[in-house]
């Protein structure tokens, strides 16, 4: 038996010696070419990783001193040249991290700090290029697996968090062997003989059920992407599973609940298309109803960005947000808990949020080391760390689910071993975060609910927020950039047009609440696209395709006699509307056409009105007719009308009558004159020349016509 053991030891020694002979030149070259650590802690640039190492698994996540650890993943060539002599070696740092300061420094440290050491034991390194694949082409990736007993890591017996990872060595072109890539993770490891379950530290897992606004004001969905989020494996499906875990707390956005409920009942896509999410939405809604309401809260509709609203001067929006919130009565039984702007709030934002009387306000900017803080106004502030799920340490990629899981385990271990009894609030918003939380359940963690947290001690603090004036200006809602002001005016016009439809105000409330959502923070392009979609929908309602005017293009009327002409207004919508009809005269001093208001038109119906112009002079005048909402917003295009005002009919009769009067008077005067002259002729016949009596007689005959013939 002794001989057999010697043979095993000799064989193992040979393997180690061969490994050392193989790897030593690479290690020497790599050590000579490895840059020294910078003087300050910064996250390394991704560009420095010429062979990018991506971890797929680390098993187990919480190794024991007697166990074995295995890392799998792949190496990708990020250069423009092939990589040869490529190897992956397990790496670790043998210095334990036992304090929160050291943990924070490790998260922010460059990839080369601490330097650590590579492992060359059997299984702890792997050659990826050989005769069959002599090099790794640009953009190409190769899988790897390295493994070692925990004892082979040669870590001190002290319990702590250790850094473990892998290095990639190889040659680029004709250069020497050098370190081309690094990656690392946290690994908590109790001290020898120490149980992992003691001591413990409390944590609160708060799952946020919300999504980017998907609906227009009228209720159509801008796309069908919500279906993917609700389906198995989708973000919202994963979050719901996490919310259903024991001791998990959750918060539901009324905007999401309302959207999913509408999907389950049947919905339409903006611009057409065949929606696919009705069954998925119904199933998700059914699972949501199974959540324990004792652990649940409701957010303000759309998770409004209170800081952006306040600093953008749009405090008036809060009434519309509150109205949208009240339109979801199914969630009224849940107490309100406000999360705004990812927790980035200040005094002004908290003042707005407190109008809804929440049970608490979540903040990532409150300047305190404590969790449950005394109120700024009426409600307590609950502080949380937004960087809990950023993963790390670097280099990138360092935000994978695996990195996040190991960071959660490591950070909670440090807190537990340092006797931290104040709860850590973990605000979970993504599927990756949710899966990491579920996988990071450790014996040293004590899970409590959010209600348990609120019943604890409140701490006094500075009552100040880490929210600068520059941040406030940058993150304010800008009416110029996102069309918020124009959209408000558009929805006011729609409400004026459809005043008989009680649902119209609700459409505007939802639209403006969605425009104020925290989901747009840092995403101006996405907000602009959403705003454009909303405005397109409103423009359709306010355009000529919704309401039209039919009137003769040319009208002739008699001035000052109360003449009129008809105009017909047709409603192409499925709801009743109320409009006004305005006229603009090119020459108002000659012709004026009074406006007409409160013209009611039934759904898909027509109403004819009588237009009564007022003319002060004769002649044609160009008039523009314009339909408008009751608040004066134009509807569609103008309609030109040529109105020809004339008084010729009345003047003709006046001329006829006047001519008759003149004729009668003239005739009478002439007859009288003729008779006088005849009388004088009879009295003095000798005095008249022979031709005078004939002239007089001819004149009389000329005036009297046929009567003169009879006398003769």
C-alpha cells in the first residue's frame, strides 16, 4: 500500500511539474507585460480586454472548505487579429475581505488590483488552441471549464469574501505570450469550522411590478411587447414569481394592472395588427390575484417622476396623475408606497408624492447611513442602495446574473459578520435582479417584509438629499423637447370636442400620467417617440377625417333683408361631439358672418345650420369657414366661400316706381301747359301766326297720342 501511495504521489508530482513547465514561460511573459495598478480605484475600460472572459456558471455559489469549485464560460477574441497559444487559468486573491470599506474598494477596483495569483494545478487551467484549432479568429469564442479543490486555492483559514476568477493568456500575431483578458467574482467563504448560518443580517426584498407605458390615451397598445414581458420567462413573469416567494414584498403600478386587465378582456394595437397577449395577460392576472395582499402595496399611477415634474414647472400635472390613479379602483385596498425616478427624489419631489398620503417614500438620494428615516413632511423615508444590482467587480462584463448573485451573497455575508442588524432594502425591478435574488438565498440572511421594516425604529437624519441643481435641471420634464405642452393642449381640445363623452377626460389623464412616468428618465428619445405616437392619435381625432363641413362654395344674397344659406357639419366618429363654426371675412367692413357655437352632432350623424351673413355693401367677399372645438382649437382645414352681396332687386323696383311717378307728373304738367296755351289761342286767334296753331296741336297730339287723333 505504501508503494501504491508513493506511485500516486509521484504521478501527481509529474503532472504538476509538466504543468509548471508548460505554463511557466507564459506566466513569466505575462507578469512582465502586466501593467501596474493605477493609484486610484476606477472601473477598468472594456477596451483593455482583448480576450473577453464571460462566466456562465460558478458552482457552488457558496463553497465549503472541503468542497470543490468550478468555473465555466467562454473566451471571445475582441481584436482584429487571431489569438494563438490561448489558455485560461483559474485566478484568486488570497486576501480576505471582511469589512464594508474593503468590499466597496474591491467593487470599484481595477482588474489588476489586487494582483492575485493564477493556478496551475491539474484542472485549474485549460488550453483552448491546439492542432485542430491553432488560433481563435477575431470575434470567435471558445468555451472553457476550470476547476479546483477549495483547499488548492490555499486561502487563509480566516473567514471572508474572496475574489476568484480567470485569466486568459495568449499571443496576438507575432507578439509574445501576454495577459489578454481577466474577469473575477466574489466568493463568500466562512472560516474553518465556522457555521455559515451565524450570525444573520435582515433584508427586505421589494419587487416592483411596473413597465414602460404601452398604451395611448384611447387605450390602444403601441405594440405587443407587453405580451413578451408577461409570458413565461419574461421580465414581469419572473418578477411575479419572486413576489410570490415567502417574505417577499411587492408594489404594483396601477398603470400596469389596468393595461394587463384590458389585455385580458381584449385589446387593439395602434396602427393595426393581430394582438397575441390575451391569454397570457389573463394567466398573469390570475397569478397576481394569488399574491398575499398583506405584503403588497400600490404605487402612484405610472410611477411618475416627481422630481422631473416639480423642477419642470408642471405641478398642475399632479391632479391628472391623481385622477388616473383613482380610475383603478381594484387596487384601492392596498396602501400606497411611492417609488419615483428610481428613488432619485428631493424635497420638492417628496412634497408632491406626499399629496397621495403614501405609507412611505422610497429614496436612493437621502443622505443617511440608516434605512428607515424620520419624515421630511408627513411620511417616513425609506433609503435603499440603487447599486446593489450593478454586479461587479470589473472588468466588464460584470453585470451578469452570476455577478449579481455573487455580489448579493458577498455583501450580505460582510454585513452579517460585522453584526449589521439594520435591514437592507433591495428594490427589484428586472428579471435578472429577480433571478439573482432567488439564487442568492443564504443561511446568513434573515428575510423580513416591508411592513416589518416600517414597524422598526426611525432614525433622525440631516433631512437633505444628494440631488444637485444640475441634476434637477437635466432631469426636468422639458416641454420643448418632448411636446408635453402641446399634448396637454391637444387633449384639452379633445375633451372640449367630446364633452358629452365622460371617458374622454380619463384618456387625457392616463396620457399625461404616462408622459410623466419615471420610465422615461434618461431616455429622451424613447419619450419623444411615445409622445409622437400620442400626438398622432390626437391629430386623427382633430383632423378632417373625424368631422367635416359641407357648404356651397359660392353664395349670392340680398343685403339687409335677412338672407341666409345652409351649412352641414358631419360627424365621422362613433361618439357625439359639440363643435363651433367660425367665419373669417376678407373684408369685414363690407361683410361679416357671425360665429355659431354649441352645434351638437350625433355619432356618425349630420347637423345642418343656417348661416346669416351681415352685408353693409354690394359685391363679392371671400370668406373662410373653420370648424373648431368649443375651446377654439381648429378642426381640419378651412373651407372657402365666395359670398356675393347685392341690393339689385330692391333698387329695380324703386327705379320702376320712381320712373312711373316722374312720367305721371311730367305728363300732367305738360297737359296743363298745353291747355293754357290753347285757351290763349282761342282768346286771340288773329294774333297767332298761321303755323302756330298747328305746332301747338302737333305738340298736344305728340303728348296725348291716340287721344289727339280722336280730337282731330
